[in-house]
């Protein structure tokens, strides 16, 4: 899974949005590498906040 921060989508509360997408790699027929990327999903909106970093101590990934 890959997480990233961005702007909240239009029509939702103003703030920083936390997004997630999943990238899966597998070996297909003829030893081809198959890459599957899931649609980007909105996980959360942190309202009225704009100066965040995924490396900050306020995020914990489990």
C-alpha cells in the first residue's frame, strides 16, 4: 500500500486528504511481470490543516 497527502476533493470539508492506493506485482504467463494498480481511495480528511507530512510523529501506520 502506498499513502500520500493531497487536497481534499471539491465539495468536502477543506483540509488535507489522506489517500491510499495498492500496487500488486505478480509473475504472469511467460514470466511477464504483471502490475495491478487499484484505484486511489480517499482514507480521511484532516479538516482545517494544511502543513502535514507522512513522516510526522502524528501518523502511525500499522
